C-alpha cells in the first residue's frame, strides 16, 4: 500500500515539474563578444556522461533521462548550442576521452588533484551529503562519533566515504560491501546497525518497498560537491559555463533536486488535496490490510533469515568439501610417497606418488602385503617394527631400504614411519622418498674424496684444510694428508688432534711469527702465507713454506685450503747466497774505505810534496827574474812563460787534491754539500737551490764521504742526461736519520727500463748506500724530472 502511495506521489511530482518547466523563463547569461563568437563557431558541444541512476539513465524509448541530462539541457539552451551526448561506463573512461580531445564538458564531477590536470572545474552547483541510515525508532538522530564498538556500520568500499571514515573515525567498526544495496540489506538483516550512503543512491533505493522501514538518522559530514568540468585547453568554454550557472535560478536547482533525489515518502502535508481525496478510498483498505501486511512482513523476514542461514551453512559445507578436495589433490600429487599400512602389514591406501615410484597402476597397491615391496619384511619383523613405532615418543624412525618395483627392479628409498589413529583403527603411515639421485651423488662424492686423497697423498708436500664454523669459533684442521708421515714423521691423525696441529711442529724461535701471521689471516678471513723453521719427529730442522687460500662460505663459516712445502734446500741456498752477498758488500765497503784513505793520502802528498816543489820553483824563477830583468828580452819572455806554467801547475795540483778528497769535508758535510753545489752551478750555469741546516751532528768520515760522493754522482747525472733548468738540493735530519735529496726538472726516465751496462752510476750509488746501511730511492717519470733521496741512519749518540 505504501509503495502505491509513493508511486502516486512521484507521479504528481513529475507532473508538477513538467508544468514548472513549461513556465520557466529562458536563461540570459551576460556573454561578452568573444564568448558569443566562440559559441557561434561551436554550435554543438560534446557532453560526456557517466551512465548511473539517477544522474544518467535510458528511458523506455531509449531516450536519455536523469538529473545531469536535465541540467545540461537547461544550460545548453541558455548557451544557444546543441548537445552531442557521449556515454561512458566510468570516470576513468571519461577522463581518457577528455585527454584524447573527444569530450568538451561533463556534468556531475567532483574536484580531485589528478582531475585538475585534465579539467577546469566550475563552482559547485549541488551538495550531495553522505547519510547514515538505520531502522526507524524513537531514538532520534545518531551521532556517529559516539557509536559504541558493538554497533557496526556498513558502506560500499572502496569509496570516498570509506576512506574518510577510516581516517577520521577510528572508533567505528566498518564493514565493507560491494554496493549500497548490499549495505542496506545488511541493516535489514540486522547484521549491522547502520549503513552509510550518498543521497543520490539512497533516493533510488528507498523507492523499493523492502527498504520502507529504514530512515535517515544522521550525516557523516562529508558532502559530495558536484561541479561542471570543462577541458583545461578551452578556457573560454569554462567562463561561458560559469556565467550560465550563475544565471540559473536557485529555485530551479531545488525543484530539480526534489524531482530526481526525493528522500522521504509523501506525507499528508505535502499533497493536502490529493490526500483528502484518496483518504476515504484507502482508509478502509489500510485498516483491513494492516494486520495482513504486518504478518506477511514478519513471515517474510523469518523466511529471509532462514534462507540466509541455510545459504551460510551451504557455503561452509562447500568450503569444507573444497578444502578436502584440495588436500586430497595435494596428497595425490605430492613428491613423497604415502602408504597407510594396517597391523597385518597390508596396504590400505597409497597416493599417486607412491604408485608412480613403485610402477603400479592407480589402486593396484591396495590390500597388497608390505613384504611384496620389501621381501625381507616378514610378519615377525613387521610386528616388532609396529610395536617399536607405536611406543616411540621421540619422533618417527627413518632408514634407507631398496624397494621392489612392479617390474622387479630395485629403487633406493628413504623410509620414515609414523603411527596414526583414525577413528577406531590404527595405522602405520610410511613415507617414501626416492633417493636414487642422492645415492648417486653420495657415490660420486666418495669417488671424488678418494681421488682427492690419492692426489693429495702424492703431492710433494703436506696438504691440509682449516675450518671455522663461525665468528669466534675454534679453528680446526679438518684434513691433513698422509704425506705428513714421510715429511715430518707424524701421522695425519696425530696432527689433527686439537692440542697439536702444525703449530706443534714450529721451531720455538719462529713460533711468534707463525701465530701472528695465522691470527691475521683468521681475523681478516684472508689468505695465509708463512715461512719458517719446523721440527720433525726426529728433531730435524726443516725450512717450511705455508700457502693457503681462504674461501668464505657465508654466516661466518670460512675454510682455508693450503699446502706446506719443504723448502730446506732452497732456503739454505738462499741463506748462503745472502751471506755471500753480505761478505761481498763488507769487502766492497772495506775496499771503498781503503780507496778513500788512499785518495786522502795521495791528496796530502800531492798537496804537500808537489806544493813545496812548486813553491821553491816559483821562488827560483822570481830570483832569476830579479837578477836578469831587462838584460835579455828573450830570457824575460821565457821567465814569464815559466811563471804562467807554474801557476797552472799550482791550480792543477789543487784540483787533483780536491778531486781526491775535498778539504771542505773537514768543515762538515753541510759545508761540503753547499761548496759542491756552487761549483756545479758555476761549471754548468744551471740555477741551484741549496737547503742545509746550520747545525748538524759530526758524521763519521765514511758516512760523510759516502753522502758527498752520492751528491757528486747525482749532479754528474743531471749535467749529462737530465737537460734540467733548475736543481734543488736539500739536507735534513729526521727521526734518527740524515736525508739528502736532489730534485731536478729535467726530462726524467723510467727506472724500470734502465739498460744493463748504461746505469753503473745508479748501481754504484745504491751499493754505496747499502754499504753504509742506508737506503736510496729514485722516483722519476718521463717528462716529469727526477727525485733522488738518500737516507742513512745515525748512531744514537750522534742523533742525540
């Protein structure tokens, strides 16, 4: 009855709206000249519509009707253009069409950040609230912020309202539904207390009789603001739409809203005349049918609830059956064979994996005795195994057997047993895994290990492996080859003891270097190298060389594979060669010392003896010149020539004495270096910078002469080969050492490409520094000059 009343009232509303339309005045927006010209150039506008009641829908004659259609017809009439309607299933399709330039404007859109890149939105022309709906009661309005936790709210999700309530009302228990209709059905079935719907959807659903008991009880405070959207690349159209909307009377918007989104059933105060006319006709019908309608609704509710319960129970049964089918499918297609065996050793069940492993057809294994698969499993042995597994609590026993296939071949299998009680019966569950590949891999591993041990046993050295299980764990010798017996006199198992290892063989004097190198390798997880002496079981001293390669295996586990070589012969030869070189260097140093002493002696004799003779000769020449001066012109010329020769001879004697041993060395190495550099500068015209300290300790003659000779040889190389424009010579004391550097800006050279027989000067300097116990470093690059640095160690007393 109430639905009939509603239909009649809706008919009256439509008639009144049609009458209102006929009496409406035409819209007269105030367009400027540019806007009017644009409308004249575009007489047809493409209007994008999303088909959704009550906004856009098709009538019985396939004509478009709805709130947005009526609004756009009114606005386009005011613009003086015709519409080209284009329907789209959803907002995404509409926005794609707008991006492709297929749509000019669209009504009924909400402003969103992504949409701002496509549309220009008008001011909102309609506010569509989200309403709270519940069953009618005398409780009045509902404050959604004060709802208790036991009351649940249903709404369509995903939706704008769902996101808003989840974010701002954490006190609510929300239940997501696929549609607004489903949310209202949950309220009718009393599965939830309230439902949240937008006004447009609610106006449609409340027209259905089954929702007549529901009413609006609140508002969540989230309105949908409906706007007209135009493409962003048409700013003129945007202004035209805004002016047309401003020209639309607010009264028409209210009438349009009441026509398409009525939210209440017609009351007596709405249509007084119509109600009075129909009240007498329907009064008696309402009184007679009220009771019948109430009872019918109660029975309908009971039937619906029973139907929903039956559907839920049916769904649960279907889910259980589906789970059972999935479990059976998983068991049948498992890679592990499963057998259920009764106490009499006969099979009661075999999955498909077991049948495939053993070569039987489906169902062929059932009722066969287990002894057919394992001939050695007679009844007494089976009962003993049954009892042991039945009473065992620690876990299922497992072992390997060779099962007999249907074709008579053997299959190695890993067997695991488990006891099972099912209802009133007891079974032994046998799990079979084919280990053919594992057995092959094990055989290959054993073969590989045997091959490795054979190779390691014939290597002329001791092969070993160190293993560490994790950070901070003890490092153990996992393997030592049997060559240890022949090499050091100890068997491998003896050296693998935790208190032995290779460190027990190391000579006491070399133990610290062994432990230090091993610790560095273990802490850094790096390769390990060591050379030192070891003692055999007979206390024979051998020189050993250890080389290992580290391999991290993850999680802190590291192994070191290495070999210990006997290098006694090579080491003894090396030591003998080093001793021979040391003796030769001592002999060379002695010869150099003797040579310098001989040079000093010759320099003194040349200076003293020749100097005296030349002095007497000069005096005699002077006396002759005094006695015979002016008497014989030829004699005067001879005496003058003799005086020049004597002066040259004096200079030659001084040069020879200085070359043999410069007297300036007696004044100290700093003065000698500065003197030598100035002589070089005068002779070559190459600018030189000298930097020597004012106070230096007095050096022994050997060290002073050695540094001076190295400076002479370095400056000679600069003059002959460098082609330098400047030279810097520096002498300084540093950390108990005396350093001399010679730096030039010449053409440089590659020290690694020195040709044999053409670098005796450099070799001589290096040998001289080695004899003095010092170091000589030469740094040079082609085109970048050369730097020579000589460093000698000072005695502690001198350095102090």
